[in-house]
């Protein structure tokens, strides 16, 4: 490109949709695109499907390899997104079971569709509304989806009402028998053709998406029949000659293959964990055992992640049935937990749990089990059976608040536990509580991103474009052939029906299997009884406290004990390490830590940043490393932990005692640690901000004509402000990474002035605490107050340290647990590599340089010593796209802006244009991007990849 083109590209970088969203695009060109000789044409579809190859693990989604094509669009193929939808119409419907976050997707489809110039229609009550037509299909406006982000189920007419109730999907969802018949699909096609709708966005599960694909495949025949019967004209048939279908997966069970997370899953986990935390309190008071049933008829994801997030004693999932003698193992497990000092037991059960024969275990089977005891712990899990009479179990008053979602009444485990152990046992069936409530921040952002990409996929569609589903792969939204994903999803159920449970687990994906393996270690493996420890590993927290730190500490301690290590905990960060505030941790030491916020070990963050770092205390730290025989170190914290790791690497030149393996686990609400896309604690802080913004918006909706300016934490990192703005529907979010001027502030004020002329008479503006040293929160508040006189009032709120408090979210608990386990495994492995037993081998010594032999070493220095001085012996464990990876801290220096304590490149910056589009800003867009057509590939026994 010429220098002029490069300059234009950089000026438009934050104003583009596709390049800024990391969204994978299908290689179709619309009719409006210019055709030039320089454009490389895609291969014919028949050849495209043959050019499939498997990529490495970095490009997989839940263990399913992503297949890519190697042709790309050139810059000349872009066109103005604001005219992409001109003359087109889009219909959006929700079908099947409702899920929190569906409304965010509907909102994004409506607003982005309108932004592109298309007409957008609501289809009320799912496919039933599509069949019935009439008022069930109504055109949407920009204002009609206002206040929709935080709601789950209110009618469109009720959106402006302060008494709006919450539930599943704003446009309704219904099971439709009519659509399963051709006659019903004929009526649906007629209703779409009469309104000129040729693009359909379906939000639902695999059944809903399969129905949409069937509808599309029959479209030509349906139009022919309608024209022959005189219900549509030839001109109408010509204008609606093909139907584009794009699916978004909305399901709380997370049972759809091809995507990391389905819309609604994270919110369902929030509901479950809220109840588990509440039950834990009463269970501890009365030393009770609680059995909780969660949804998941064919998928145990909710049960499995819940068990990791709350530290449950046992979990039952359909993918892995129990051994025949599971009853003995369950009773032994519960007894051992009580022996260690626990006052409660928690058992999590998926409603679809089965035995190895695919049948439920009945209550009679459990009541009449043999009383003989088996030896040794089991790594397999029990199954509970359906009991049609829930009244057989005396329930506590709180349980009556929940609905019974299936016949599984759990009289069986209660009878087992009470009969054999005599424990006071209660049963809670969560039921549809899991579907309700306000969607989490994750689901709002996920729904918004999916909705944006769905519109682009629809408007770029051609008659040859197959129906696709928009999925999540790490931080990227990707398009996959709909029926390929549906087929793999059906294969999981088929594998379980055929009792091929190992294959079902593999088809669930790597993430599911990793969750399973970590759970088995934490819940069902006994620590060795040997008095001689294999290694000594210390764990510490550094920097500001963050929700989820305690879950990470618990995981590292228990995994370390299971491995036979001696685990030490360090209080008050590096200062505690220097002062010798170190003690040994046993299994019960970290009991109940998973759900506790803050830092139980303490971080001792000083006013002066440098005082928290180890550089000034190398001598004392080295002495304590020797005194306590510390052979490995796990540092859980934020930017201070990362910087402290760099200083430890530097200190190795002077102190050999510092030559031990260490790993940094990012844990900070700011999400500013180089080497990781996410940090422990950021999700909890984000949800806190969203909850506050929801309440503020509700207040503004009541008072009218009011704008709120909210200050968020994050230092110089604008992650919280940007993502909270996207999740809460903010009108603007000011951050340091995207400089702004007084002209930008004035433009935002003008935008709000125009907004007050509509039916949406409120505004929300977020400001990162260090976005600009001159344009402070007070300055922006005063500016808005002055410029908005007579039009709107302004209010300001500084959220402060409430963003660091509270119980960790399910995401942070699960993320921290897996990070802690992986960190301890890595440290143990590095310690083994670093044992020299009388010789150093090719170890790097500070005095001789990399890879040099060490000539003079005394016997007491080398015998049994740990010496780790290679760059990869000090790492940051971070999440990069789809994988947890270890990156040497020294290699991350070039990627760090130390002055502002942020990474030089941050993935979430590419989401900011979505925020602006959904806030109705008039921005120029460039939709050109490298395009990949992706497929999922799977291997079955004896079958070739599909």
C-alpha cells in the first residue's frame, strides 16, 4: 500500500467493524461489491469442501479442529457497512428453551441491522409466531430494544415500564408443532415473503437450528407451491428467491458442539452458585449434607463447573457413569471429609445422570444396596435415580421456593446417606431458577458480539451460502456450517446411548475433559500419607486483592499435597517472604476458600509501588528460601506480581537461592498483566460494575432526562470501562488507550442531547480512572452539567473498591482453580528438571553465562540442590486465545508499557467499535478483512475426518 493508504488505515482502525472485532468472516461477496481483476476468487464450493486440513491445538474449539481456507479478500473488496443492508429485511426469533443473554443478541441484531440500512422484524413466540404471522411479526425500531440488556423476559410493550418482570427472552419463545409440518412451513414462508424478509436469525438450541436449516433447504419448493396456489405473485417469488439463515446458540446447558460457550450458560452458573453459597451457610450451621440437582439432561457441564466452583464433595454427570459399587465410595468420601473437620457435604447432580447401562438408578436400588465396604477410593462418579414422589423427602422451607424440573427427587441419595451415615440430609432441586434472573456480563457481551456477526453473515449471504452458526472460539467469533455442528452434537448423545462414554467425553472437547480431570484430582484422590515430602513449594499473593485469589491458592495447595509436596503459604506478599511470615498448609487449611473473596493470605500492598517488590529485600528473601527449603514459588497477583517476577530473575545474578522455578498467575481486576487475555478477578469486578449500572439506569429511567458519569477502576487499563460499557449499554466509555479531546467530549454531549429527543431519555457514560489527567471525572461531570442545562441533569458515581470485593463469580472460581492446578503441575515438573544431584549439566550459572559449564562447585552446593536459571524457569501462566500457556517473564518485557503498567497490545480494544455502533454513533466503517471459511472436523473410530 502507499503511505497515504497506510495513514488512512491507521486513522480508521478504531472506526471499523470487522477488523476491530477479531471476527472470522465467510468468503462471500455481495452483489453490491465491485469486481476487479486484482481480487482473488474463491474456489468453487465443491472444491472448497475438499480442501480440508487439520490445524494444531491452538486453532481448535473444544477439541474440534478448525479447518481454514487460504484465499483472502483484498482491500478493494470492502464497502460501506452503512449501506450493506439497504433494501434488505431481517427477521429475528428466539426458539426452544429460553436463556439469559438472548435479549442482548436480539438487541445487537436489531441495532446493527438498522445501522446497515436494513429493516429488522421481531418474530414473537418463536416459530409459532412465524407460522401465525399477523401481529406476531412486527418491525423493530432502535428504541424498541432499549433497556433490553439487563432484562430476560418482558414484552416489548413493557420495556419502558418500571415494573418489568425478568425471565428468558423479550420476544417470547414457544414450542411449535405446526412448523414441523410442511403446511406450517408454507404459512411461515408466505408470511416472510409478504414482508420482503429473506434473512432469518434464529436464536435457540440444536433443535431450533435444525428446523431453520430444513426451512432453508425447502425454500425454493415452498415458494413454488405458494405461487401455484396464488398466495404469492411471481414478482414476490423472484424478489425472495433465496433465504439466508444464521443461527446463534442459546442454551443454558452448554450442550452444543462447535462453540466454547452458549448464550445463557454463564448466567445459569451465576444462579446456581448464588444458591450453593446460600445453602453452604445453613449446612455449616447444622452440619448437614445437601444434594443439589442442576439442569443438564444430556450434558453435565453445569454440574461439573458448579462442583469445581464450590468445591463439592461429589458430582454426577451423564457423560461418566459410576462404578457398580459407587455407594461405598460415596459414603467413604463423605466420612473422610467430616473427619478432616468439615461441617458439611455438598453433592451436585445433573438431572440426566445415568448408570453404565444407560438406566437411572432407582430409589429402591439405593435403599437396598449391600452394606459391604469396598477398599480404595474411586475416580468414577455415582448416579442418582428418578423418584416420582418428592414428598418422600422432608424438605426444608427454603427448598419449597424452587420448582421441580424433572422427576428426579433424590430420595435415593438421601436414603443412602441417612441410612449408612446418619447425616442430616436435605435436597434442593433448582429447576427453572437457573433460567431466570439478570444475565451476567459475559452473556451480555457474548450475545452482543454474536448478534453483530450474525447480521454481517446474513447481509453478505448469497444463494450458495450454507446456513451457518456463529460460535465462540476463545476471544473470537467464528462462523461454522450449522449442520456440521448439529451433527457432532448429536454424535455425543449417540455415543452415550451406545455406552461409548469415553468417546462422548472426547466429543465434549478439551475444556470439558480438563474440568473433569481437575475435579477428579481435587475431589477423589487422597493425599499420600508419606512423611517425606517430594518437594517444597511456596504460594503467595501479591498486589491488590482480587476475587478468585483464594480459589487459586486452594487449588495449588491441594494439588501440591496430592503430588506429595510440602506446601507453604506466605502471608503479606514479598514483604512476608522477606520477614519469614511463612507456614505450612494442610488439606483443611484451605477448606471453604473457593467462594471467599479478597485475599486470605494478604497482599500487603504499600502506598509506594516499589515497596511491594522484592528487589530491596533480596538478602532476607534468599535467607528464608534457604531456611524453609523452598524449591518452587507460585505468585498469584497483578502487575506487581509480574514486575516482582522480573526482579527475581534479575536477582539471580547475585543470589543463587533465587534460582528456583516460579510462575506468576495473573489475578487483578484491572486485567493488565502482559501474557494473558484474562486475569482472575476481572470477571467479578465487571459483574459488579454491570449490576451497579443496571440500578443506575433504572433510576434514570424513572426520573427521565438524566445522564450518569461512572468512574471505574483499572489504572491506565481501560478493560473494565470498555467491557462494562458494552455489557451495560453505555453511551460512551473514556479510556487511556484511546485518546480523546475536548471535541470528542462535545460530540458525546451533542449525542446525548439528540438522544433526549427520543423515547430513551437517559444516558450512561463510563470513565476509566486514569484515562486522562486533565479530563477528570469532575471535569466531565461539570462539562456535561453545563452543556446539558435545560435538556438533561448529570450525576456522577465513583465505584471505588467495591469492584475488588464480593464473592468471586463462577468464571473466576473455575478459572482460578484450573490455573492453580496447572501452575502447581508446572512447578513440580520444573523442580524435577532442576535437580542436579552432584552435577549441574547444562544449567545456566550467573557467573558463566548461558549454557556454560560450571567449573568449581562445592559438594554441599550441588548435592540435592535446585538450580533453575534458564529463562523458561520463570514464567507467566496466561490464557492466550484458546490455551493456557507458560511464557517467560523476560520475553514479555518487550510487550509491556511499564510506565502505564499495561500490555502494549490488548485484544479487547478491537471490541470498542461495537460499543459505538450499539450506542448509535455515526461512524465510518471499513468491512474489509482477511476471510477464512471454517469447518469443524472430528474423528470417529474407523471414520475419516468430516
